[in-house]
């Protein structure tokens, strides 16, 4: 980008103006995992990302790179996305080895290119975990999390004839804790960050959410037993209290929920053995 001096501008101000305008766009080197399918042999490929607007989001940057690849007749980079507002959790990939990138409390779609510097090299890979099979490039199958929810992450009540909410008193502590746990978007960052590929934070959030509400009490034991056993069946690892899950969670869900999950599961197993 060429910079034209404004008449009367001092050398110092001109230098600042030059740095500012250079930050409007940047040139990056992308090291991207490419894989043709679940059974394909994947590899890292290098792409030049030139003149990327600093105000673009990370996914918009990938859009720009893909448009240029298509124009050249090359295969675009495949990645998951939907809402692009940090709500759906589908933008699941790692940036420089960290799920959703190094910033806390954000998803990949909320990462902006101004967080990087001109000339940076970015390593972009899919979430790595045995239960998350690579579909293509940066896309993984997170159906295992859906199957855990299907095993017990619900309540059997007639939602079409729900009574007035104010008729069931819930303490503020319980409602706040339930709401914090319900913020989980099921992106799988906790699994990808864990050295054991544990889904404990995900399962704990879903169990704790309902466990703090009156509607979740009748099926409390059934729920935790079914969800934990399904988690084990899907091949997720065990928790060893490294807290990487908490650090990587874009909704900053506390690992305290895991302690509650362990207590609920232990009590449910004991009651099951006594019946």
C-alpha cells in the first residue's frame, strides 16, 4: 500500500500514519491441514493469504482465501460454520494448536485478524480426538456429543403445557449455576484441548444444568448414569484434572461442574447397586 504524505504532516505523525494504514491489511502464511476424507491421508499444505483486512474475522479470512483458490481452479479449504456469532459452536478448529485460538471466551468465528501481525504464520488444523473423525480438511464429526445428549440430556415433561415459571421457586444461586452450565454450545473445544480427549466438562455442563433445576430431579440418577456410560462407550478419555478444558471453553464454563458430576455419578451408582 502506498502512503501519500499529507501537506504539513510531521515526520513523526507520518510514521504513525504509515503504521496505522499498514495494519488495515496484512499478509499471512497459512499452514492448513488438508484431508480428502475420513480414510484419506492428510497433510499440511501452505497457502499465502495476501492483503487480508485486519477487521475481517478468522472465517472471513478463510472465505477470502477460498475465493482466490476457486478463481485459480483449486479445491477450497473445507471448514464448518453456521451462525458466526459464537452461538452454534460449529466453527471448531485449532489455531496454532489451540482450540478456537489463544483468546479466552471466544469461538473461532469471533477471532479477528487484527489479533495477528503482518507476516505471521498460522497453523490451522481440525480438532484432534479419536471420537472426532475428520470428515474433510478442518471438518470433524462431533456426532458423539449428540449421542451423549440423546442418552439422557433432557427431561421427560410435557413442555407444551408448562406451568407458570414463578410457581416453582428456585434459589438465585441454583438458577445462576444452571444458566452458566446451560451456556455450553457443544463445540468440543474441551475435548480437543484435553490430552486424554475427555468429554467430562461437556457432560458435566449438561448434567449440572438440569441437576440444579426442580424439573431435572426425577431423572437425576438415570440421566447421569446414561450420559457417563455413553461417554465411555464413545471412546472419550478420563479426566485427570489438567483444567485445559476450562481454559479452552469459549463460554468459560467452570471445571467445578466436573466435581458435581463425579459426586452425582458416585451416588447414582451406589443407589443403583442397592436396588
